[in-house]
């Protein structure tokens, strides 16, 4: 059905948005979360689904697709986020034909629908009528039309058109009984926008933050190479900046643009949605051919405040490279964004790239791995496989013939298990004793000089995370914008906190003073929040609490640790990337460097600080050495360990179900059988049988078990009460 929107509907919109951007109403007040007047109804079972595009299918087969979904236990689909040009073929003229077909077909089969706002891929007519909507990046060249995410999210014409399509779509679908929520945009970022309009808005933002130009010049060190700004009208574009302080301030501003953009969309959707429908966004991660680390272009913690529930897209290696680490890391970030709340996996691969085609059993393992981190939904991108364009060789559950195949049939086993167990497993909570502290500010600062550090921020972070993961020590991910009390944790690991304010560091040090255990890594505390190197002995504000200082650092060549203090052997005892020549003041030396020419300076120290302890690591260790260092830190902090000593490839992740029972996901990330001896009696939920404490759970290759433990030694669990739960309700 074609619907027309009056062209004058947004006649004053451009002027209004110009005022908004120029006066920078992206302040904290403008970007604060918009609360729903009616609390949203979040899923009370595990949702299992796939993205679906009637627009892409080669023939009319929507009824058959929906039937196959129901048979496979699919309970939810996401629609509409990628097809603005089909939904609005001409400005203000809407065709909801495909949307209506999808809603009707899914509803007939009892499948719920999440509707995406289709604003991340702009239609051809918008680029033709308003070429200014296409993003200008730091090279000064306006983007070509073709790729997705090629627009300036601040552009007034883009915003006007985006609001028009959002309002029309939400108004059209909100009362359909299948619609349970909305996804805002898609993997939103600022896309490097830095044209003249954005530069002008940045200057206005800096005027607010720095009323005194002398203070800004001093904080950013702009006397260097005559970069000093003497009047605001002389403020240069940041695109040619050689100054990390200026560049990183602009990066922070771009992250603010994303926070504002999502809050803006959330407000529009909530204004028009039916009460009780939820609002989410599918955040993605830094990419190394797969989801790898903290996203430098979005402050996930700030941006998630405007949502009802966070969603993430997690893509990862499979076949022999499947470790589960990317699934766990992405899930831990997602769960931590909203202080432990369950989250949705909006996208993950079923088959994906040819080198990701899963071995038999891996699709099940992957699905339950997401649940083990606290996911409330697992959704594949996507149901089928496109026949054209950039993602032709990215396969969904179905391949180009749209027929059942081994991957689809394996997915059906997951769906049918979740029919039985979805309500029982939903809403799991975690109470972890270890946290990893991350910071976009530190990330920007560290990465500004990654050419002299041996790697980037995520390449420091992930080996520490991965080591804890292999040890079966679960973690939360906390940031400067987290509201969870630091005292919840026995140990906090702080990788590469390169740029941070004195107050931020004091907060961490005070946590240790009260009894916590801190482990800082190299290059922490080096600069302040403005990426200005501290005028003091390093590690700056950390030095007193860590009981150590240093003046000299170097790139290590042939450097090892004296005496192999962690017992890792010659190959793994090497110092890599960076070495700070530590001089203890009050700290004890844990390890020293060994080299024929360098002095035997301290490489790692440990200091009593108040009731707690602060360790400082002055170099980048090998992966094996990191694991040994963290094993010692975990032990000293009194962190609870698995009594059976299970380690990778046998991964155990735990939580508490809504019935109060402990649940353990036991996962074998290898092609060899594995065995775990249970601590307590309970029920093997996937096999539906009782298990006793001391009994072995045997896992085949790429296998998974879910054990619901009985409380207080009782054999009773909640499993029997949920076997008839209706999925997707």
C-alpha cells in the first residue's frame, strides 16, 4: 500500500537542526536517556531468531520461510533496517507492502518481530536531491554513493528524511501484535564525519568546555610547531592535526555525536511506539576480520543509557579457530553496558564467510555460548543468502537454494531445546569477582602512539581478557561511565590506561586502599585526560599507590625476565613491545629484566596500599606469561576458582537463574572429547537427566552441557516447571 507524507511536513526542520548543531545541543542534557512512560516488556524467555528480508528473496516464498522458521524453533525476526529505498521509493511516498507481508506471515506462525529504523543505508533519491547528506571525512572528499553508512549523521537534510521515515514506519507497525520492539539504526557510528559543519560544531563545543583559550592552548600543548590558537576564529580544522590532544578531543566529540543521534532516535520511536514495546541498538566492536575489541568510535556505556536493553553484533572465527573468546568478550561488554542487565545478540553468523562454515556441533555450541554470558536472544544474520551485491558470499541459515541443510537442521535442535528451556534460562544474572577496566579516552591516547608501542589498545586488552577466559575466571567490563561500585570486585585489571584524569586514577587507587587488588599495565597514567604527558616521574598519579616510578623506557630486543620467575620456559619468558625501567620506592620487586647490557631493573612490582594491593607491570608479556601473572593475581586477591581446575578448551561459565539456582554452561572448544567432574548434584538440562555431585560430564567434540545445580544439596531443580514453556511469548 502506498502512503504519502505532505512535503511541507518538515519544512522548518532544516533550520531547526542547523540551530541544534551549531549551538551544540548535544550536551549532557540533550543526550540524557529518555525514559519510557510505560515500562517496556522485555523478553521473558530466550528468543531465537534471524534477520529476514522479503525484499531480497528470489521468489514469493514468505509463507514457506515462516513455516520453516516455526519448525526450527525460530521465535523472532528482525526486519526493515536495511531497505529504506524500498520502503520510501520517493520522498514522502511510502510502500509498506513488504513490511505488511512479513508481519502477517510471522504472526500466523507465532513469530515475534523487531522492527529496525532503516536509517543506516540512504536511498538514491536522498543522495541525489541532497548530496550534502553524504559524509565528508578527514580527507575532505565527500563519500560516493553505494556503500551503506556513507552519510553524515548530523546533516539536517538527512535528519529530516530519517525522522520522516521513522515516524511513518513506527506509526504503521506499532499496533501490530507481532511487534515487540525496535532497533535504532544499525551498528551506528559517526563514520568519520568531519566536514566544515561538524568542525564548526566542535569549535562551539570547545568554547563551552574551554572558555579561556590560554587554558586550552596549555592543556593541548599548542605552542608546538606554532599550532597556538589565539582567537576562536583562527581555530583550524582538526583534519590536519599533528596534535594528539586536539585529535582525541575531536574523537570524543564524534562519540558524543553517536550518543546524541541514538538518543534522538529513541525519543522519536518512543513518542510513536505502542506502550510496552522496547527500544534497542545493535552495537558492534572493533574489527580485525571479526569482532575483536572495544569500539573506538562509540562510548557504549553512554550510548546505551537511552535504550531499554542493549544489543550487540558478534562475529567470530569458527572451524579450528573457534575458541569462544570473542563470544564471551562481546557478551561481557554488552552485559556490562547496563550494569549486569541481560542483552540481545542481534546479529551473529550462522554460516557467514566460507571460512566460517561451522563444523557439525559448532552452531549449537556457539548459540549456547551466547546464553552463557547472559544473552536473552540469539539472532542470525541472516535467514537466507543474498543473490547480489557485496554480501553474496555471506551465507545465512539457508544458502542460495533456500532448502533445509545441515546448518538449518542443527539450528532446529537449538530452537527445540529453547522451546523447553527458554523461560528457565532467561534472566540469568552474574556476580563476578574480577573486572577489566576500559576507557575510550585511554584507547584514543594509546592508539595515537601505537607506532611506538608495538600494538594498539585492543591488542593489549584482549590478551589479558583472553588469559582470564582460558582460566575460567569470568569478568565484567567496567568503564569510567559505569555506575557499578568498584568494591564489588576483588581484582580489577587495568590495561594501558594511557590517558586519564587525576580524579579517575584516584578512584581506582582508593578502591585498592579500601582492600581491592589492582593490576596496572605498562603506559598507564602516562598522560592526563587531555593526552598531555604528565610533568612528573611516571607512572604519574599511579606512582605513589604502586610504590614505583620510572624515567626511562625502551623497545626491548632480546630482553627476558631474570630467572624465569613465572616458570614459563625460555620461549615464553620474553619481554615484548615495550619495557619501562621501574624503580621501586615502597613496592616489592616481583620480576626483573635480564639482558647483557641493560641493568637488572624491576619489570613488575607489587605494593601494599592501605588495606589492598597495587601491582604494576612495566612491559608487554607473552600470552603464556600473562596467564601466569594473572593466575597469581587472582590467587592473591582471593578470587573463587573452579575447584576442578578446568581450563581451556573446557570452558565453564556460570550464573544464577531466576529460580535462585546456580547454572553452569560447560563447553568443549575442541575436536577432542573432554570431561568435567561436577561439584554438586543437579540436572543436565539438555539431556533431561539428573546428575550427582562427583559425577563426570563427558563432552564430545564441540559439545555443550547445561547443568542446573540443586540448592542446598537437594536434587530438586526448576527444570521440570519449564518444559512446556511456549517460546517467544
